[in-house]
């Protein structure tokens, strides 16, 4: 058994839209050959776990479904244990991950608010409904604290700014179940069955991927692809490293 394991962000690290980035498929095949376990982590909340898994397979990335970790999978389990009448402020593409937990009816007071990247559904009306529920005492579950993500035509706002809007307005803290939240990384470590110091997170987001991982004792390597910007280097936490791309990052780990 390998003495190390790797956590990969997907968008901007392994994939660019629906296509694998150069070197991504070869890098994952190499890890299979040498027996290094890995998981794929994403804050993407516009598509269901099943749809994301199929997207990966179509791109040539074949992993067991349990090796793909999404915030919605954690949130679905949380809701089963803690909530009966959730209010969902999420993208239509994510609804399938919450089929076991129907939303609050019009005459029911929501007992939790779940927010992800709702895209065009981030209307004033929907945000205000979430605000009123939170002000009435419902906890706020954040599926992603990421500020933005990279699409084929440029950068786009992620859920994080809207989470901040609600927490600022209501004067509360959200329960974070995506990156950089502690629960997300703890779940990843539990699935790997490895201590944090033997695990490395490879990502393109210095806050959600690298700072979040390092805060949990996981090593971090920031890649210069995806949403990476030159100023991110100065924000690397102590001990974190940087590589040109995912292939270079894995080379760094396997040659150590």
C-alpha cells in the first residue's frame, strides 16, 4: 500500500470545461500504475453527483463513484439527520442529489436553508426568501464558499459571494459543507483512511483548495492552471508548494 494519497480538484486542474487538461489522463493512469490512491473533489454545484461522474467518464476519467466527493453528498446526509423542511437555493441541475429530502411547502416554515451556485436563480425574490428563513432561525448550509470559477468564456461568480450576502445581512455564520470547510476535507480523509500529513491537495484555488486543505493538516500544491492568478502565490500558506500543472505537481510528489 502506498504511503501517500492525493486529493485533486477537478475544474481547472484535471478538466477545462468538458475536456481533460493536457497531461491529466496520463497523470491519473500513472497513479493507478504505482498504486497511489486518490479522490476527486469539487465545489461544483450546478450538476448532480451522477452527472458529474458521467462527465468524467466521457472525458476518459474512470473512477468509482465513491471516489468523487461533492458538497451535495455531505449536505444530503446532513439533511436526513437534522432537517424536515429545507429551503433550497440551488441550481436545477443539482436537484437530483436531494430527491430524498423534499423542499418546504409554501405553508411551511423552512427549518434550514441550503445554498449552492444557483446561477440565474439568484434573484432578489429567492435571496430574500432565504434571508427571511435564516432570520427566523433556520441554519444556513453553504455548499460552496468559492468566490468564482472559470467557464469557457471567462470567470463567473460562484456561491461564495451570495453566502456572504446572507451571512452579512443576517449576522450569522454558515455551516460550510464544501471547500474550504473542515467537514469536506475530514470526509475526504475518512474515505482515504489516511492521516492528513500523508495526503496532498492539488488545486487551482489558493483559498478553497490550498488554504482549506492546509488548515486541516493536509499538504497543498497550487497549480498554475484554471483560475490561478499570479497574485495567488503570495497567498500560499506556509509549507504549500506550487507547480506549473497537474503533471508537474504529481512529478514533484512521486520524485520526493
